[in-house]
């Protein structure tokens, strides 16, 4: 059973358990780097179960999500109240051939996009943190809310990558 947009939101917000979302996001690329460094390319391509993404696919997803998040935040800042379009992550994974991407290159793409987004966030005024967009599935999302969601998203996928890399060969 697929979760609703509201269930997804609660799950992502619940991941961070009150941690500072900017600190979580600032640490994610380095944590992923340490996990990827220890793993072979074959390990990073191996899916943990049928229908589940490999660590490499997760890294490609994170890279694409960081682009989406940056675009959404910039849309909101440039035109508060703007409509934010959802995207089909599985459709993007298939169309973007996540299974063929180099995990280490995906990590570098994620790192670069994340650094740019964090640099932007550091410049925002308190008022800008309250600017919002209207997500087509989830409703009002402020910059502050998006940052908290992405911190939970990071922690969710960090845990997955950690489990995949730690798993014994089958």
C-alpha cells in the first residue's frame, strides 16, 4: 500500500527527531562519502531486495532531489505562493537510468547541489524562511518546512545506504 502525501510528510518530519535540519543537511554528503568509500562498485549497484533501490540508485535519487529542492526554494523566493509540482520518483529513476549511474559521480552531483542550496539558505532573512509555495499534493510548504522535510529525507536515505553497505554478501 502506497502512503499518502500527508503520511509521507509525517514520516519525513519524524525522521529528524528535533535535530537541527541545517546541520543534518550540512553533514549528509560527508556521511554518504564515508559509506560509499568503503563499498565496491558492485556493492553499490546491488539491490537489497526486488523492487528496492540499490545504494547507487539512492544516490542518484538524492542528486535529483537536491536539484528539485533548489528549484522549488528559488521559485518560492522569487514568487511566493507559487505552485510546486510533484514528481514521480520511480518515473525519474527509470527515465534517468539510475541503475546505470556511477554512484560516486551521483554523490558528487548531490554534494555540489547541496552546497549551493545551503549557501542560499544562509543568506535568507527571517521573513524569507516563512515564504511558501503550494505543493500540488501536500499543500502549503514554507522554506522552513522544506528544509525540515529534506533533513528527514536525508536521514531516511542515509539509513538505507548504511544498511545496504553493511549487509553481508548473499
